[in-house]
């Protein structure tokens, strides 16, 4: 399994914010996207690099974590305009931890 050093994070709400913060504290480089600009400012204060889009958060990362509230939002950050899926490099890891049903995850 490849070493993970640089992680993209999509969704930094109630669960994603502390997770991204803990990854930085553990020594990972984390770049995160959230539509809430105030939250991105809070992340920057905690050592997380803010991204302007899901694609920017995913570009060049070893792994991308998706932690959003619904299937439609998960689809949008991955496959919508500026989505992360097309920006991910071959061989990178996608970790979807969103609160979505199994059919939505397929």
C-alpha cells in the first residue's frame, strides 16, 4: 500500500472539521474544500490549506476523503462541475465516509 502524505478533504462540517484537524496534527498535509468560506478560514487557522473547489482539493493528493451530509452532495463534489473525481491522479485513494445509503454509494 502506498504511503499517504497529502490528503484532500471534501466537507468539513461537524465530523469533517475535527477529522481534517486531527490529520494535520498527525503530520499529514491536508487541503480541504467546503462551500462555507468562514469554515475554510477556521481550517486555515488550524493548518489546513483551503481549496476553492473540490477539484483543487483533490489535485495531486495521495487520498481524498469525502465527508458530506447526503448522496446528492457527495455526487456533486465528486462528479459535478469542478468535481474531484476527474482531478484525482491515477492510483490515489478515494475514501467516502459521507452519511449516504449503499445505493447512493454505488
